[in-house]
């Protein structure tokens, strides 16, 4: 799960220009001021990077990042993929 969390942090800082100092395991995407379009874009990015389908309907924006990363990791495991399966950008 750490690899997934680290990748999410990387995407947030590079693609969404979130200040790395604001990102902590207990903060949510809402806390980081990502709007609904940015959350969908984050999901699409993670789906492409990890080659899995993620359900945007489950409301990840309010989850702490550590729980969001665990959910993504669980989806990767359920798909039989590896967190390193994608080509994190």
C-alpha cells in the first residue's frame, strides 16, 4: 500500500500542484481543496497508471488519503495487478 500512497502523493504534487507539505495520511482530497472535476481526473490518472477500474461513485474525496490509498490498493489486488503494474508518471 505504501507504493500506492507514494504514487498518489506524486500525482497530487506534480499534476495537481498540491503543496507537498499539506499532504499527510490523515487529510482528504477535500482538505487539499480538490474540486469534483480534479477528483475524477485523479481517478482517471490512477486507472491509467495502474491499469485497473476504480469506482468514482464511492466518494473518495472525503476519505483520509491513507484510506483512499488502501482502497486503490485493494482494487489493484482484486484485479490481480501489482502496484508497480502501471507506469507512474
